[in-house]
C-alpha cells in the first residue's frame, strides 16, 4: 500500500477518536442538562408546596373565630387536610431528591433541595389529627415559616449555582412541570 494510504488511515483514525471525544463531552453535557432540568422542576414543586403551607397559615391567621374553632376541633377541617397534603408531598419530594442519581456537580443542589422539602414536611407535620383545641393551636403556632424560607432560599441559590456551573441560563430552564396544589 502506498504511503498516502497509511497517512489517510492514520488521519481518519485520529479524526474518529477526536469525534468520539467531542461527542462524549457533548453527550455528557446533555445528560447534565437533563438532570439539572429535573432539579429545576423539583425546585418549582417545592416552591408550590411551600406556598401552599404559607397560604394555609395565612388563611388561618386572617380567619374568623368560627374558622379557627373548626380547625382546632375538627381533624377533618379543610386546613388540616391541606397541611397533611403539604406534609405528604414535601416528604415525597425529599425522598425523591435523596435517592435521585445525579452527576457529582449537581449533588449539592439536590441536597439543599432535599433539605428544604424535609423542612417543609417537618413543619407542616406538626399539626396532627390527635391534637384538638389548644394543642392544635400550639402546634400551628410552632410552625416556623422563617426556617422554611431560609432553607428554600439556600436551595434556590444552590440550583442557581448548578445552572451557572452547567452553563444553563435559569430562565431557559424554568419550564414548569412542577407540582401545584
């Protein structure tokens, strides 16, 4: 075989290896983007659950004496059911985020999101069906919305940092797909 044939085969091999390397890098970035979009979706779901908890607490804070009495005495009151639903959804999100397989650079953001979901589940779960009267009011009063706001703000910063690390503009990533109560 002439020398130019060997050169052509060698150049083709080098180009093939380079194309494979570039393809694998671009493929990995696409995978990271897909996982990051999942995290953004979970952040939106956590925000919806957080907002639902805030709404229930504010509705009770601004509610009439009749609404408060109904909340305190009836374990099936609408506000109690809403708190149980928030607890359940937040716990599901926390478990999902704890077990989600992710690239290494996205794990800190997922941990922060899981912490925020866990904090929401913990705070919303303070009011149980067994509590009636003053015990229900005490449990409602012990819900710390400031803690939730702090953990959610940290989670939001974590997701924003992950977006910057992956070169994804967050505006392009926010597509909804979250959980809305």
